[in-house]
């Protein structure tokens, strides 16, 4: 599978994509357009936490394991 990833500047409601030579043998291409959020604003720590809070599961702390269990992890 050939893939192309580019960050492009949006000009009004148009984006121009120059394809590399590897695409010349194909008649169609699937195009997925995602906003590049870094161009909106820089996230501070508080914004990051609000956005991703709850998306990572909680794991037990290593210190809470019994000493014999710690040895089996090493």
C-alpha cells in the first residue's frame, strides 16, 4: 500500500495535492482530510488534561505489589 501524508496550507476552501510518481499507475485515490490542530493553537497542560482525561486506564502502582510479586516482574 502506498501512502502519502502532507501538511498543507488551506487557501479558502481549496487544498492542492501534488502526488509523487508512485501514484501514476493508479486512476483513483482515497483522500481523507483532517484538520491539523497544531495550526489552531498550542495546548497548555490544562487543555491537554481536559482533552485526554479518562482516555488512559488506571494501572495499580508498582509500590502496592507485594515484595514477592516485584521479584517476578524483574
